[in-house]
C-alpha cells in the first residue's frame, strides 16, 4: 500500500491543531506559522469568498451510474452535490446549527439503494456549523467532500486508503471542557475541504486560500467539541478506516439537519 511522505510535518501538525483541538493544545492559539496554512492563518483566499464549497468531483473514469436514491434527511440540493460515482457516503448530521453534537451513519450503495450501517455518536465544532467556514470560527463546514487520504500516530489498522503513519500526529493539552487531547490523532481521515487530495492529512496546501481554513479531519473523539473537525470513538474510527474503499469513491456529507434537508 502506498505511504504518503510528510513534508515539514511538525509545523503542519501544529497548524492543524487549531482546526481540531481545544484551547489548551499548545500552538493552537498562538500566532500563525508561515509554513502552516491550516486553521491559524488569515490571508484572503483567491477570488473572494465562496458561500459553499462545490461538490467533490466525480471520477471521470468511473462507470456511469444513476443519480443517488434519496438518503434520509437529505434534500434535493444536498443530494445533487453527491457525485454519481460515490458508492459510500459518511453522513454526519448535526443536532442543530449551533450544536457540537452529531451522529454518523455510513451508507453503502447497492443495487437496491442505500444500505445504512450502525449509527455512531460524534462531536463537531464547538459553535456548530457554517456554510461559509473561516479560519478560527469554531464551526464545521457544511457540504459534500471526498475522502481520499488517512493517517495517524498508530499503525495502519487495515485501510485501503493511503495511510501516513507519523509521530507528528501526537497531540497534548486539553480541550474546551478540560478533557485531555492525547490520542485524538491516533487515527485521522482527511476531509477534502480546502486541501489537496492525494496528500498526507498533514499537508498544508489550501487551494481556496488560508482564510478559508483547513485541516478538517475525522479523528478520534476526546470527549468534547472540536475546532472544526468531526470526532468518533476510536473503535468506530478503526471500523470506518477498514470499511472505506477508494474504489467506491467515498464522500462525507456533513452539516446540521436543517441545512442538509435543503
């Protein structure tokens, strides 16, 4: 399996902490690092603002497929953003626009429609959700994003996604509720919001500009709200990593219930 190299890993991780961790995470609340480019820079993005990131692009080499059947809670606008090639959807539904609590269901597309897996409880950003995510706003971005790359401090648990194991994923400090953050990045899956697919989750490239944030991951839950990521229990992260298949073009659909119903 391909393993991704990490360039300037420690600097990149210190930037990523501001997307996922709480106020006690060391570098999270300090001045921006020039090499970072995650949730700690404030330069304007190219071409002005973008109200809602576009859908994850469909693989042009994938076989044609009919439009997705209706997934529970998703309205026509959200459904239209799911690529026709997607055969796996991680559906993250927030309890409310300002809530840091959500639930996650992995759906698998079959000939009969969308088959749901178990429902898992999760945390999202402290201040809930936004369709115009900005660096440091403590909100998770609403949208449909592809899932192509993974990594973590611990060894690959058996995923078919490219996996970057690195000690640079270590984290200390405490979260918003004073909970320890250690182990939060034992397993991560990069959410392709304002990042370059096909690179390590630690990569600091921000195509929409630094002001639009980045470093948005699925990662191990630490028992409290995140700064922008979605967090799951470690056993569920392991299961998700083992189940996601790049050949099925997995995407994540994430947002509060009201926004996703449109």
